[in-house]
DNA sequence: CATATACCATGACGTTGCGTCATAGTCAAG
DNA sequence: CTTGACTATGACGCAACGTCATGGTATATG
C-alpha cells in the first residue's frame, strides 16, 4: 500500500509543504516515486513520520529529531533529559521577562508617567531589585531572617512621585560629580567623599546597604550591561571607575 | 557631541551590526552623517537607543518597539499588559512541553525500551493523560474529590512491561476490528459490541471511564491530532467512525 | 608623505520551520 | 478532450541579528 503526499498529509495532519520540507532536509524521504516524479510513501514511512511528529510535539528541533530517528543506537533517554534541561532554562528565561515586565508596570504606577528619565529608572531599578533580592535571599539562607527584605520593601515602596524625582536628581548629580573627577585616581579624597555620599544615597533611598552589598553593587555596575550603559553614557569608563572607587572605599572602611 | 557607530556600540553594549540593522529597519536612524557616509549619533539618539534596549530587554519584538518609542501617544501601559499576557502564554506552552517530556521519560522507564510501538503509546498516552487530568480536575471541582485521579494513578502505574505489551496488543486488535467494519453503519450490532469492548478495555487498563468521559474521549479522537493520526493510520476515517459509534453507544446506554 | 592600522560602509548568506504564492506538469472523471 | 484536483520545483518572507567578504576612510607613525 502506497500513499501520495496529499493522503499522507491528511492522515498525519501535517501540510504538504511540511512533507516537502522534510524530504528536502533528508528527515523523511519517501521510499518510492512514480515515473512522473510523484512521491510515494509506504507504511514504514508513515511510522517514521509518527516518530518525527512525536519528537516535534516535545519541542525538539528537526536537526536533533533527524539524529534521533535515524540512528537506532541514539540514546533517546539522554536526549530527553537534555531537552528537559533546555526547556527548564527556557522557562526560567520567560519568568525573568515576566518579572521584568511586572516591575516595569509597578514603576509606572509609581511615576504615573513614562518620560525618558523615568524610563532609565525603571531600567536600572529592575537590576537593583534583582541585586537586592539576591542578597536578601542569601541573607535569609545564612541568618534565617527576612528582616533585610522587609526593611527594604518599606524603603522603596514609600516613595512618592516627588521623592522619585528628587532621588533621580541626586543620582544624576553624583554621576556627574564622579565623571568630572575621573581624571583623578579612584583613591582621591574628593572621589572617596562622593562614594560615601553614594553609599548614604543608596542606604537612604533604596535599602540598607552593607559594605559587602555595596561592593557587590560595584561589581554589578561593570558586569550588568543595564547599569554599565547608564553610567558609561555619562562618560565612557565611568562604571569601571566607580567600581574601583567603591572597592577602595569598602576596603578602607572595613572593620 | 557626536559619536561614531563604534563608540555608540561600546557605550550601549550592543554590536555594530545591531546598530546597522536598527538603522536599516528605521528603528534608530542616526541624526547626522559625515561627508564620507559615516553614521553620526547624538545624545538624543543615545537616549532613544536606551529606550529601545529597555523594551528589548522586556522581550518586545522590534516592530512593536518601533511603534512604542516613535509615537509618544502610544499607550505603553496597555502594551505592557498585553505583553505580559503573551509571556504568560509562552510560559504555559513551555510548561506543556515540560509535562510532555516528563511523561515520555516516565513511559520509557516503564517500557525500558523505545521501539516503534511503545513510541505510539507514549504519544497517545500523553493525550490520554491530559484528558483524564482534565476530567479529574472537573470532578474535583464538582465533587470535591480526587478519587478519580488517585484511582487512575493506581491503575496505570501498576502495569508491568508485560502488561503494556498486552494492552497495546488488545488496542491494536480493537482498532483492526473496527477498521474492517467501517463499511457498516456505526449503529451496527458488531460495531457496538466492539465499542463496548473498547469501553471495558479503557476502564480496565486506564481509568474508570464514565459514559460522559467516554464521549469526551470520542470527541478527542477527532479533534486531537495525536489520536487522529494513530487511528487514521490504520484506516483513514477511522477516528471519526469510532467517535460516531461511541456517541451512539453512550446514547443507547444512558440511564 | 607613504604606509600600516583601526574603523567605517554596503552586500549578502545563514539560521528555524515552514506559509504562501507562482508556474507548470499529471491524472482521473465526464 | 477539457476540466478540476493533485503534484512538482523554485523562490520569497519572517526575526534579529552573526559572520564573512570586499573595499573605502581616518589617523598615527616612521
């Protein structure tokens, strides 16, 4: 019993184009063809197609499916586990996006409007939020408390629209100040004074910031593109400069 | 102050190619260019780029980003909500894949091997599982019990490798039998006898199957491509035929 | 001032899995 | 013999760039 391409399409509920494509990429070549060049599929072809569709339904890319169905020795079990891992990562990625969108909506509720500057804020604030949560999690694990978390919640959620404008203003001032001092060494007295102000600024407006957290924040300014961009836009290299200055500040103030 | 494309790329941490692309699609056109055709970006361009990257980081497609950043009147809030909905769907899709992969791995553990026939089983079993769970959920909602679920778990998880071979064998027999009777009416006595056997087969080997559930199963054989393919491969039109026969069986046996 | 080097431009192909024409040959029925 | 249903190949389109390839430009240096 042989089937023309259209019949196969109807039986398996795929489009003719799909079968054309699978033939073209060598995933499923019909066993026979008529003198006039029509594709003819047989039962074993249909079974192979079922397998293909099965793995497709699990989200495997066609390239892998080809490897899986065409070599019986292929370790399907391992492929499935690996695929599961990949899917878990995909889910994590989507969840990160969801969190980001959620934070943005929140930020909009606070600011009501969305001009250029609040944009930046929302952008940076997301990174900041992640940083804080990360530390809060670690703190929770180490000390079994959620105090830091609770406290920080209190601090950022109480800000009014006016507050935000002021906070953002002061942040810009600090950045500008640092930018004009970039020709000096990060150890420079004036620079260190600004870092101190930055530390207080963070602690006052965002969340109680230990020296350790501040240090981590400095690293993030260099490693997280969201922050780096904001700082480097004021003056290229500013992010790195601030991180170095923070490191020195933290070392100098360590108990 | 103007920036060449390379500088912008470094500041914003994107590739030159990306800026080329954004220029090409009209998402971000530099404000000036040198006599020799070099792109020159100004500060306002950088700010626009920041906005673009912001929305990109939320997972928006560039086409939408273009609309968002280029018309100030655009309702960003609504766009965000809509995007959130889309992300939720994406997460659901990934989770469905994860469940499917999980089921397959389980099925492999049961069968230890993965020949052609167990493949089908895993394929169909997934659909079956979804159907059962759906009904279990509804049952839970209606009667506040999880009995159906628990019972089915007991029923399917107790099968040995031998059992599965037998079950699969009987399933094939029923399908074959129905296929040879397809020229008759679905109301035919022999057909109805086979449907009864099918009902018992399902109840014995899978889960207690009320007439209502059986009827739903019949619908699924036509609407869910995973089942339809399995049945139509035996003989095209078999899925529909079985559904019709099931309907009649259910009507005839209704209390 | 000529050259080496770093930076810029445009063009085009590759990626993933098909959908969607466009053009043209083939087959069975009336 | 015509018509309509079906088939074939070929090629563009989509999303968001990465990655050459080819060639002009700006700048620092010997």
